[in-house]
C-alpha cells in the first residue's frame, strides 16, 4: 500500500470528501488528488504531519514505516469504558491549545506527586 492509498483509505474512513480534507490540510483539492493517486510522492513533511493529525494517525503510518493504524487503536481506546473523571479530563484536553495541554500535564504530575494512591505509600 502506498502513501496515497493510506491517505485515501483514512480519508474515506473519516467520512471526509477530498475538498474537506484539502481545506483542513491547507492544500488544493488538486494537490490532494495528486497525493492520493501517487502522482506526487515527495509530500512535504509538514503536510504529512498535518494530514496524519487530521486523519488521526501517525506520520509513520502514512509513510509506510509502521503498519499499525493509530486511528483504529484510538477507536479501540475510545470504545473502552472510562471513569467519568478521566473522560472529563480527556474532553477538556481536546479543547485546549498546546500551552493548555502542557499546563494540564504539569498539573496532573503535581497532583499525582501530592496525592499518591494510598496503597503505594510506604508505611
């Protein structure tokens, strides 16, 4: 399977048209068509990263370096029943920019160190 095949497969699985994906990736529909049909194979790395993010996969998967489809792994995770507090945190996380995400991670680390599980405390 080529990079174009993977992009097309994930685009269709995400229920995105070529126009929708092209707009999100900040490229023309014609350029996306050329990617999907392998007319253009030297896709700029910033576009591979952006396409991977939009298609909820990894750049490695798109490039064919890793056959694991992170989109299906994410679906498996999402279908797992989460504790309500964790689900709430994840929802907030997805609404944040990078600064907010980093701040949330720092706060979680601080709280984990301040309030460790009772059974992990030394006597």
